[in-house]
C-alpha cells in the first residue's frame, strides 16, 4: 500500500485490519500521534487528512491511500515550531503531554473550520463564527486532557486564533 | 478484530451487486463499524468501502427540498448554507452530536445506521438479543440508565443513539436506496427504523446489501425549529432525552407541530397524539401538559432509567415554551 504522510511517500504492507493510527505508530515510525482509548472517545489520535481533523483510531489505513495525512511531526520541528506548538509551550498547555499532539492537530483543524464560518453547538446564531472561549471549549470537546490543562490549552489556542484574525484584518485592509 | 476481505467500490451499482452476500458490510466513515469490530461485536467477513462513491453532495430537489448524498459528512451537512437557513433543527442536531473530529468522518448514511450504545450490546460476555439473538437481555433487570421507556419489548430495551435521525424524523425526511437488483426504494424516515419486538437484531427495513444513496428533505416547513438535547455532560455525550421540534403559531393558536424524540426508544419517536394535543390550541402550559401526558401515557421505566419519564416531560414542556415564546 502507498501512503503520503507529511509530504513523504511510504510503501508498506500492513495487515488489512491496521488502523491509520497503528500505521503511523507501528509501521512508519511516527510515534508523535498517541493512542488513548482506541475508540474515538479521547482525541489523542487526532491527525489531519486532506486538512480535516479526524480520529485516526477509527479509520482503516487502507482507506487513506490517496490522501494527504498530516501528523504533529508534519506541523513543525523543534527548531521551527508551528504557531500552535509555540503557543502551547508559552502557555504551559500541558502537563504530561500525552494529549498534546492530538490537541494541536485538532486545534489546527478547528481554526480552519472556524475560519470557514462553521457554527458550533454553542453558537448563538448559526451564522456566527466569533471564536469566544466558550466556542473554543465546545469545538475542542473531542480532545480530553487527563491532566486537565484545559485553561492553558484555551489560552494558547485563543492567542493563535486572535493572531490569525489580526493578520487577516491587516491583509484585508491592505487589499482594500 | 477478526480479519476480513476488503474491496473498494467504484460505483453504487458495483457496491450493491457485491453487498448482499453473507457476512458483507459497507463501510463509510467507519466510526461506528470499526469501533464495534475492535470489540468483535461486529465480525464481517468482507468490507466494501463505499467512502469514495460519488454521493457526497447536497442538492436542491425539483420539489423545492434538499437531496443529501449518503456520504455527506455530518460536519459539512451541519455547516451547509441551505441547511443552516431552512432546516436549522438539522444543523443543531448534528452539532449537538459527537465531536468535531467524528463529525468530519461520520456520514449521513452511516449515522442513520449507527447501532445502539447499550453497554451490554458492547460487552460480548453479556446476554444480548440484539448481538446474539436468543441469548436474553442483560439490560432488563440490569443497569439500564440509558435505555428506552417507549416502544420496548421483553426482548430488548435499547435506544437508537442518533441526534441527526431525530431531526430528520421531525422534518419528515425520505431515505432513498439502491437494491441489488438495481431497483430504487423511497422509505419514509418514520418507517425506516424498527421497534425491537421479537427481532431486536433487525433494526431497519433495509434488505441485505441495500445501499442508502440519499436522504431527501421536503421543502422547508413553516414555523420555528428547535433541537434540545439533555445529556450527562455539556458536550461529546449521547442524549438521555432529545427533542426536535417544529411549531408554527398563527393568530394565537398552534397551526402545525412536528415533534420527534431521541433517547426514549429504539427509533426516533413520533406520536401523532402529541401533535394532535397541540394543533388548534393556544400555546401555554395547559396544552403542553396534555401533550406530555399523550407522549408518556404508555411509558415504562426499568429501574435506573425511571428518571427519563419525568425528564422527557420537563424537556418537552421547556422545548414547547421555547418554540412558541
Ligand atoms: C465517541 C463517540 C461519540 C459519539 N457521539 C454521538 C452523538 O452524541 N450523537 C450521535 O448522533 N452520534 C454520535 N456518535 C456516533 C456517530 O455519529 C456515528 O458513529 C456515525 O454517524 C456513523 O457514521 P459512519 O459513516 O462512520 O458509519 P460507519 O461506521 O461507516 O457505518 C455504520 C453502519 O452503517 C452501514 N452503512 C454506512 N453507510 C451506508 C450506506 N450508505 N448504505 C447502507 N449501509 C451503510 C455500515 O455497513 C455500518 O453497518 C458518536 C460516536 C463516537 C465514537
Ligand atoms: S437492551 Fe437490547 S441491546 Fe441492550 S442487552 Fe438488551 S437486547 Fe441487547
Ligand atoms: S485513541 Fe483515537 S480517540 Fe482515543
Ligand atoms: S497534558 Fe496530560 S493528558 Fe493532557
């Protein structure tokens, strides 16, 4: 089977039952993505497939041969952190760090959904995409943190969301 | 997980030609099927991957409604412009379900066919008529906090866990299918899921190998639309009780009402007596109490789920107040 992960090609022949999560961890050596529950209940395994966040434990590797998979290793490196990685460090958005790769991949997908104007369960109106703290908490509810670093996780995400919004505004003003 | 053969279908016709054979299952998002396969609650010998079929768009119908492809992800459906504008109860129900990650994967067809969250169904060491017909029902006389209070049988008291399906029941959706012989069927959502009766393992009227291709919504209904979900935590939890309500008030009276209930039964529950108790009446707690009496006249608790009966009553009254305020 052929896979594209973090822009790199991999040819491996895993058992047909292999989940995307086990493919990443056991077959291509990308152990940044974590296994918590293996049943879609914790979000530790969150990765981006064609830019969308999904639980890699609840999908088969074989179903993703034509997709672009991005894991935490593909977002940034220790010398060149992704803005969300840097913000998690700055805000102490973790204790043990086990949920962190999933939190960060999920936040990347979530910010993209919010930028498209997708509403959430707590949105007052279905046309309102303003990213309040309540919105961030709801949209990130698929990522559990056993250490309960939630307040700092929300702080880190808010900082990046606000930065992206300011950049967009500057861009729009420049264009206008 | 038991091993299986895997094939990717190139067309809906190819999928159904292959889909009816013993032990064969379609896989779409996989978020329910793989969960159950890991526990060997489901042990298909063959999986047909339908996830790449060309059934992922939402289109207007000639009748003025909406046709939703079976592979439209729950996230995209909730965010769809026309759904947000004309069918907000459906957006709200979808957004109340699962998590952002799961909604990105979960498909419209798979959501309708997701199986119960009954703890004993998931535990292969327990008696469960749904998983192992004839073995009994560990939930009756066991811990049954999340189980049904309406339409149960002495064989099974499980609920259907979908939020989306409850909204679609209120909207009077139609499920469109393709059968192995190439015939298409149109099934009213109200007739799609079955009550448990003596065969709780047969959950819908689908035939083996029959593929859901679309779900159609009629033109947007009149009135206000609300989805209210009561659950054990504020997010990322299944409903204990949920209500999809669509009510129009004209000249101070309820002109039309469609109410569907989740968490109470083996299928999205609709009861014409509830709607009849409302239509023509002045909105207010007097009429709402009569509607709640009608809904719960035959309700029966099994111990740990007794609380659902008063909870359903209060949730209905609160929802009706919101719909008619
Ligand atoms: C942790 C967790 C929390 C959840 N919370 C909620 C919640 O709060 N509310 C809620 O409503 N749901 C919830 N869900 C369930 C989720 O919505 C379902 O798992 C999902 O909708 C199933 O869709 P799928 O495409 O992944 O289905 P799959 O797993 O691919 O398939 C499910 C079933 O449908 C069949 N199937 C799929 N597509 C078709 C088709 N087109 N034609 C015929 N048969 C088909 C398959 O053979 C299989 O039997 C939750 C799930 C998890 C794991
Ligand atoms: S309620 Fe239904 S699903 Fe649950 S144990 Fe009884 S038979 Fe099985
Ligand atoms: S490991 Fe996938 S959600 Fe927990
Ligand atoms: S930092 Fe420990 S689980 Fe989140």
